[in-house]
């Protein structure tokens, strides 16, 4: 132990053993128990009422976070009452510790609620700790001493440029606040843009992305300018880092540029029904790096934007959602092909999603097969986003019911298998008789 540590320890021990300090500590400890009990009685009823709020999830999130920390509110109120009472009574002679703990309790409550309202848990925790440390330093009067200590730790960066730990902390705080404000403003403007009916879905997404990115870049530039940082001294270092980042983020940049191209040419947009490889579904959202595609079974595929540029994509609703589907089938040669065609058209028309006015179902004889007359039934639908396999299945079930009712059979191949015994297989053919 150094002499400074021993000295500071003696000062702290002397301070904590004062009569007035011990009395204030006792008051603080005693008041926390009724604050905790009061919160346990009040919190459930208030939370039940708060959860009745509908349509405002953000407000509900803040209220519930506040209620979960209700004991700190009661604790701060009780400490405030104790502070006023001790000041009026003049006992103990100093009540600064009660006042400090009251401020710290109220600050902890507000900071915790705000941090909980931040959706990103990592950013919420960082904000919680940094804000609490700063408020505690202000309440305890340690800001100036801490600032001098942090400002003394640093290094020189070029001519006339010095970077200290305090500068770094201030820069991180400024950048964080500006980026948070830019992100919040961008999200707000994006939501307003999505409600503009005059814009197509692709243009809404494009303008929303441009707005958010522009605000983020603007906030970063303001943060850099506010500290008068000479970026020329970082030119060589930033160039080397830029080359490495360029190779590492090649795919990310490619997907980002592909996303911009997709939004500009409007090849796909939210709500479109697409097929990409074995994936069939409808587009839920266009993001900077990927496209969210939801399939019929509820799975959500995050497909990189680059795949929509470099591979073949079937957009079932690019210019029109009106699409045609085919159902091939075969019947026995004993059936009347005219009757089969009529029954097939009527069966398809009986299915709800099949269009019967604009393009009624048609059925054509396509082939005289080995064991069946082969037909192709064609029909149109205008809602491919509701699924293709299910509508084909319903049409085939309607065909089955119609053919079964009218005695039309659906043949299947027959195979004749001849099995020879071992003796028959071993008998050799007779030798030819020689001619005279």
C-alpha cells in the first residue's frame, strides 16, 4: 500500500465514522424498506391498468419500465421528506448525504427508464452506465477533478493535434447523441413517407433509405466538425484501413448497391409474389442488405440483394397479378374426350379463386398416350400471393370428384412380369437338323 492510499483510506474512514454521517446512513437504510413495500403494493394495480393501453407500444414500454422501478420513486420521495424534516429540525447538523442519495435515486430512476426505452440493448446499457457515472460525478462534485484527470491522459496526433481521453469521451457522447437523433428523425420521416399514397412502394422504400442515410452522414459530419479534428493527419492510416475494409466489405457494398438498383428499376417491391430458385413467397420488406421473403409455411428468408440482380427471378405480380396455371391429366381411351373436356372446365370453374369471367377455364386434348388420352387444363387467377400449390390441389380434387361421379377412369401403367423356373431357364434350345 502506498502512502497516498493509506492517507485516502484514513480520510474516508474518518468521514464515515462521523456522528452526522452515521445518522444519515441509518435514515437512508431505514427508508428503503417502506419504499420497497409501498412499490410492491402499488405496482401490480398500476401495471394492470397500463397494459390496457392499445395502439401505443412505445408509450406502454416506457410506462412498464417506470413501474418496474417504482421503489426508487418512493425512495426518492421519502428521502426528500427526510431532507426537509432534518433541515427544519437542524438535526443532524449536516444532511448533505441524504440530499445526494435522493438526487442519485431520482437520476437512477430516470436513466434506467430511458435506457430501457432504447430498443438496442447494448446501446441502452452503454447509455445507462455512462449517464449514471456522469450524474454521480456531478452530484458528488467530482466533475472538475475527473475532467482534469482524463484530460491529462492523451497523446499527440500530428502537429498541434492532441487527443485526450476526455476528448474521446466527449466525441463518443456527441456522436452517439447525434446519431440517435438522426436515427429517430429518419425513422419518423420514413414512417411519414410510407403513408404517401402518391408514391409507389419501391419509391417509398428508396426515399426512406435516402433520408435515413443522409441524416446519419450529416450527423457524423457535424460531430467531426464540432471537435475541429484535422482529418489530413489520418489520410495514410485511413487509406490503409480503407483498403482492408474494402476487401472485407465487398459483398456488403455489392448488396447495398444492388438494393439501390432494385429500388430504382422497381423490379420488385413489397407485396410482390416471387419465385427465386426453390423459394416461393411474397416480399415483406426491402432492406439495405437483403430482401425479406415470407413463404406459405410462414418461414422468412433473408435473401441478399445481389441474388435478385445476378440470378433469374420470377415476379408473378411485376406488371399484373393475373397469371395462368396448367394442370395436366390423363383419362382412359374408353372415355369421350368431348365429355372429359366439358367436365374439366366445369370442375375448374367451381373452385372459388378461378376466374370464370375474364378468361374462363379451357381444356385441350394434347396427346394420344401409351395408356391414356392426355389433356391440359388451363385456368387463370388474380391472387398468386395466396399460393399456387393450394389452388392446383383444389382444382385436381374437383376433377377427381367430377370424373368419379360420371364414371371416367384415370388409367395407370400396367406391367406384365413373366417368371421362369430354374429348369426352364437351363433348358437349351434344340440343335438344327442337318439337311441332306
